[in-house]
């Protein structure tokens, strides 16, 4: 099976550059970082490649996993215990991974924009994957009638196989 590789750029995604979802190892918070290198000069390219694996294709549900065929894509975006808005997402095993609705999001001038919504029902609100002030990936709770500009989204940039 061939699984596509993506880099996930956090919103807003206008212009060149941006901040990308970045793994720092199992059970550690997933953050955002500039493409390629961090402040210390560490190469981040492998820790910025992600795969979307079907959780339930009929419902557009997916797991977002670190692109690593050697581990059978077993590490992905998840939570230590339970999903709580504002708490950092971690890289974790399948048992603690979140299943996401991956849905196209119309943003003028931005292609391949998607929202990531966890598969949870909350009365009066929708939850979305976004970032906090510390650059960590978190779930944000928004009212059902929240303005479109408040909704976090991700641009999925497909990585070419070389």
C-alpha cells in the first residue's frame, strides 16, 4: 500500500513560509516549527512528514500519523488521557490517537486547506485542531456560529517521492 506524505502548515496559511506540524518524539507535544530546521539548527524534515490514514472512509474520518513506514504508521496525533480543549496534542500509539474529520475549507487564495475536527459531539460547539501561543497543536472549542476567520485550518502540502 502506498501512503502519501504531507507537510501540514498551520493557519493562517497566506504567503510563503509558515509553521508546520512537527513531532518531537513519542509522548511529547506536537508543535509547529519553520520548515526544515529549528532554532538549534536540528534538521526537522523527517519529523514534519505526516500521513492521513483512513479511520472510516465513509465518514471522511482519518488518523493523522507521523510518516514512518518502518513502524507501520503506528504513531500519530493523540492525547495522553482524554481530549480536552487547550491541552497539547502528543505523538502517541494507536490506542490514544484521535480520529479526525478531514474536511476541505474554502479560503480565498489558499489551496488544499482543510479543517481537522476530532470525532466528538459537543452541544453548541465544534472542536478544531489549531495552535496555541506556544506553538503547540491543541484542540480549540468554538461556538457553532463562530465567524469563519476564527476557524483554524491546515494546508496539506503533498511531498513528492524522490
